[in-house]
């Protein structure tokens, strides 16, 4: 059994991966924690349901796909609560064996830019506040993805601190323990398979070693473009690199005792081109550049900036999971139409955390309703499922 449950993450991701652990016992992995309020109002309650009457709930792994606030904030709240418990000599309700978190200073700080730019170094080490981020925006930091990551670097530093406090008291979690404490990343060529259990394997598809190796090249381009303005060069460099470095992307594959495999693709907010590159490098695409999956977690909440119709033609799934409440206009209806066009007259199921969508007080629900009416009339094999308003999550069946 391999199932991916989407907890209400508001405008972010908050996912629970259920798997068969040793001896057939249920295992659990948390992938991202949603935005502000998600831990208190949804995730904590769902974990308590799973804990039941037991004093603690075991999580084999917690994955921070990247440090955008809509992915890391709930994880930060969770570990803050755990650290407060151990510092008060109490047993945390959750026991986490390992945490995957690619610290941004390690992603961006191992090459020439940090050595040559105090601005990049400060951004990578989490010493920027809102004013400094605003100053970088004035200098040309115009990629929303880059802005969000830079603004959230301090959250990543705080998460590491809370995790260390818990580890000092109870011996866990290890940070990136499965990679010896190094970055979780895909190799330049070939596959990076990380065994989670005897039957569950994660194949790492991003960030890609090739992208990391290009950091110095990108810095040189930014310096050449802004030779007399270090802050403008830093802003240009961060625009170039941050979107490519952000998300841990992996395929989860569980094999049953009968030898049947279940495969799910966990994408974070990565771009479709980078995901396809990772799949190709890992040898997971067939001769027609296709891959078939049981489930695809659609990247970046269904944003049309991170996916194309071509992507949906190449990455084919029985089920699609989209987490998003309409903030920033996503999921975009264009994305849902691209999926529909790519899978015309073919059966599939889409699971979404929110039937009602709104963005800054603007009701986007009528657009979704119109799309669903079109699908019902023209593509009846395309089925759509939504989390009930009173439910904490939705679990594809």
C-alpha cells in the first residue's frame, strides 16, 4: 500500500505519504507543512487522529521540499512545538527519525557567488529581513519564486535549530542522514536511489547536480551584466538560480510482496522542464519520453508557470493531486485544460484540496465550476474529487 494524503495546506502543500513498513505495519512520511496556521488548524489534528491512544506517533521521515513559506511554515511550527516539549522534559507527540532539508546556504553557498558577494552571502545565510528583500526587489529581484525563497531562508535556519534541540534530547532526527548529511540531490548522470524500507525507494530527481555546477557560470553572467552595481548583480543572480535550486523532487516506489510496484511523483514547486530532465537522466522515461505513474502531485499547486500541456503528455498518471486554495490565482484553469487536452478521452481522477477558490477576496470558484461543467459534458472519463469542507484532508483511493 502506498497512498498520498493531502492535508488542507491553504495555499501550500502538506502531504502525508502512507506506506507499508517492516512487518506490514503502517508507516508515515510528512512532506511539507503548508503555510501559516496549517499546523495548528489541520496538520496537528490529523497527526493526532493517526496517533490515536498511543503516546507518540512515529514518522519515518519529514521532507521539506523547499523553503517557501507555504511549504516550510507548518514544519517549522511542528518542530518548534517539539523543541518546547523536550526543553520542558516532556515527550513530544511525534517521533521523527529523519528530516530532509537542503539548507539554502549549502545550495547557493558552495560556489564563487558567496565568496564574491556579501549580498548573496547574507541572503543565503538568512540574515535578510523584509527591508533587505525589498531593497533586492528594487534592484531587480523580480522572480516571485526567488523572492519567496529568499524571504524564507531564516525559517530554514530556525528549523535546523529546533531540530538540533530535539536531537540533543532524544537522539533524533538526523538531518539528511540518508545522504550522510550532504545535500539531497540528483547526480549529473544516472540514478540516486535512497532506500526508505526494504520495499520503499525514493529516486531523487532534483535539485540536479548539473544545475548546482552552473552557479559560478550564472554569477559571472550577472557580474558582466551589472559590473558596477553589486546588489543588482546579486538580484540578477538570484533570479537566475533560485527557481532551479528550490525543490527536492523524487519518485516514491513501493513494491508489494507479489512484486507489484506503485509509483508516485512528488514535485514540490519545480518546473516541468527540470522534472523531465531529472526523469530522463535517471533513465525513467521510455523510448517515447513517457513515464506512467499511479499518482502525480501536480507541481506548484497547478500553476501554469510550472507545467505545460507537453509535460502532461509525457508524465501520465492514473491520479493527479492538486493542493491550492486559489491564492495567486492557482490552480490555474489553463493547467486543468492542458491536462484535459493531454489526456483526451482517457480515464483519470483529479483530487483537489479546495472546491472553493479565492484570491485576495476575489471569488475564483465560478471559473472552476464552468470548467467542471465543460468536462462533464465533453470528457466524462475525467473524474474530479474535492476535500469536504469539514474534513482535514483528502485521500485518493
